[in-house]
C-alpha cells in the first residue's frame, strides 16, 4: 500500500518532510479491524511530530489520527463490526484498561495511553488497523470527509466544552478559531443556544468565519468585550493569547487549555500576569489531555443529531505535504482533510 511516513525530525517547508513509500498492508490480530482509508483529517499534532515537539517513539511512522473508511478485514474474534461497515478512529489508539484512570473512565490519563499516528501507525495510508474497541461507527448522514475532523477536532473540542463546566447557558470564549474552535461554535449554536460565544482571533479569515457561523462577538485578545465570560477554551500553540483572556473571566471562571504543547518563545507572557486582575477571585486554569472513547462516541451522536458538519478543505492524498504546509502557515478555513478515493 502507499503510505506517507515521518522518517525523522525536519521542518515543514517546501517538500520532503514526509516521504511517500510502499508499506506492507496490515494484517489484523484476533480483535482487530483493517480499514480501507477513504479520508483522514490533517491536524496541528502532525506538525508537532514532524518538527520534533512531539516525537514518535519509532521511525518511520505513519501519521494521522482522524481516520475514516470501510472495514475490509476482521480478526477471528471481532464481534462489533463486519466487512463493509463504515468506521473511524481517533487519537486514542489504546489504553491499558486496568489502571485507576481507565477504571474511572479517564483513559485519556492512562500511563499506557497510545496515540494513533504517533505511538502506532495512523491514517496517512491506504489501509489502517485498530482494535475493535477503539473503532467507531460513522453516522450515515456524514460523508467520509465530513466525518474525519469529528474524531479529533470535534471530540477534543467537545471534551474541552465539558471541562469548562459552563452547562447550557452563559458566556463562552474561544481563543483561536481553527478546526476545533469552529466545531465547538457549531455545536453550541445547535445544542446550547443560551450560550453566547465570543471568538478571539488575529486572522481576518477566521473572524469572518466566526461571524458567518453566528458568534455573539468577534475580536482579538486585548479588545474590550461587552460582557464578562464564564469560561474560555484555548486551542492555540502560544502562551500569551489564552492568558490574556483571564482578565475577561467572571469570578470563579475557568480557562481550559486544549493544546498538546505551547511554544517556548512566548513563555515570558506567564510572568506578566497581574494576580489580582487575572487569577484572583477563584479563577481556574485547566488543561485537556488526550481524549476518551466516550468523547468520540458522544460527539459523533451529537453531530448526527444536530447536523454539526465541519467546514472542510479537501486535499488529494498526494498533496499531504501541501495540506500540512497550508495548515502551518494558517492558510486554512475550518478543517483540512485528505481524500483517498
């Protein structure tokens, strides 16, 4: 099969940071599925893997963790799926299912958590395999390309929304407005219409999209807001922007940081916090780590029920490097998806 692989740390520029190779088609173990990949979402995490901020444990590795396709092979012990089923997989490739976190439904915190496309081969390939317990059925109302971003951008955005504790009404800020942010806004508008969404972005393209999708307020960090916020979700790779929104939080408000890493060059912003203005009055800062299976399952159900469909830009499989380059330099609107058919 054809597969894009990361062979080592390099910079995402020009070409050659991925390599298109012939790779063995995977064979399923007893409880595994082999999926013919039809679409795979493109995520900032792939940039981190390629550029060495989140190194895979082995090379070459096939990236990609928003995988959608059809089941073409099943192991002898598979019971949940059959040949021809349309299924997908997300960031969670496996967890131990034995530790205290797994038993408490917090498998995202499992010390043996393995990530698709990082700790195991992912979906930038014609075929992909995964244990049946970590695969999910796709709602019939969604195309392959529409479903792919729901497995990471959607599911992690949904987990972030839950962690804000905002409930079904209040004021919610979104810092950064890419794949995850725009899906949170779409879900909130459809399922929680009493929540007002405030979008903070520095790009005009994303500001226009936020307005089109019905944000209550759109601006940049540093602008005056008409009302204080109950919670903020940050999806950026920098420090300054999210911490700059702490001043907008109500007493007891919460900033939820949805990011695997933050850029070091902006770390000094942490030292510029005004405690009485930014953190006092029991404001909180909370991080999001990975994603649980229930986050994916529940978000897929909500997406089908409320017709939450991502804004997507589709690239051919052969254009994977261009998709990542465009993502790095913010030439994006919504989510990016590779098509393999």
